């Protein structure tokens, strides 16, 4: 069963995977090849390996952009379409109460976020889960076995629109 690990455990794991100073989102798009739900011309959709809620997905622009004003219309269109497709897949497979969709980037590269423009699709399972609880690593993030990750990935991939 997926289980919660602490924020510090997640950060320690990321520090081993991603060189200091490298944009986390750029790393995910260029080097992270597992759990890619969809690869488009301008965006990549992946399962978040450090999700606040089980089944969280990310839609990341290929080009390193940090503001909406930098986006080209075709990038925005694909970002929007893939965000919708990811939310539909998560709803169909995991049956959350709802999905929060947010572009919650940081002003600087952090372990829990990045200035690189991306959308998070975060399933919400409990009526009491509010944005202040969902959009923080304060309470930890989910970890799982390889089999659990593969099962989630394959289930979402099957229903991808």
C-alpha cells in the first residue's frame, strides 16, 4: 500500500537523483523516462514520484519557461489539453472527490517545486482536504513499491485520451 514518507526523506532522495542547481522540471522532461503518461510536441505528462496525494500527475513544458507570458499559443493549447486529459484519466481510474489543478511554481528551484512552468493534477480524496493541506510537503509525500507505481501507471495509461 502506498505510504507517507517525510518531507526530509523525499528531499534526500531527490538530492541523490538530480544534480544541485539543475532545474527539476527540465531534468524530468529530458532524463526521466519512467511513468511518462504522454509525450507531446510541447509538453510531457508524468506521474509525480513525490506526490502529496496518490495519483498526482504533472504536465511540464518542454521549453524552460517561467511565466505565462513566455508561452507560445501552441504550447498553451497542448499544456491545457494534456492537463484536461490527465485529470480525466485520474478521475476515471482513482475516483477522487475532485482534482485540483494548479500551476504552483516557485520563485527559485526548490525540491518541492520549480520556477519552470508546469501544472499539477492533484486528486483529492477527503472532504476536509483543503489547498493549504494539499499544496505542501509539510505532512509528507507518498512513496510506494515498484509494483504499486507500475500498477498505477498502467491503469492511467490504459484510459489516456
